[in-house]
C-alpha cells in the first residue's frame, strides 16, 4: 500500500516530463519553396496528434511505445527542416 502511494505520484511526474520532452512537430518548412517537404511535415504533425489521441484514449498506458513514436516524429520533423535547408543551399 505504501509503495502504491509513493509510486503513483512518481509515475505521474514521469508522465508529465515525458509529455513535455516530445513537443508537437513545428511547421517550419515553407510550402511555397518546398511543397512536398511541407506536406510531409504536415503529415508528421497529424500523426503526432493521432498518437496523442491514442495515448489519451488508453490512459497513457502503452508501455512507452507511443511516446517513442512521438519522439521519432520530432526527429522526422527536424530532418525535413534540414532537407529544406540543404535544398535551399544547393539551389541553382
């Protein structure tokens, strides 16, 4: 019983920290200059939001896999931004 009283707040805190770490992917690729990369970035944002919905529906009990997926989508977002930057530097 004491373990439950201690463990519950600790797990709650870890959940809040985990949510704060994986931020929603930003929309920072220009659709005018890079329509395909901007579309991919929009899809990653949609996927992030759907995962967040799934986490809420399952009371966050997904053994950390949904959180990992959100972190990977943030990585995807960063790679898309870098791809746009590389295209800008290499434009002829």
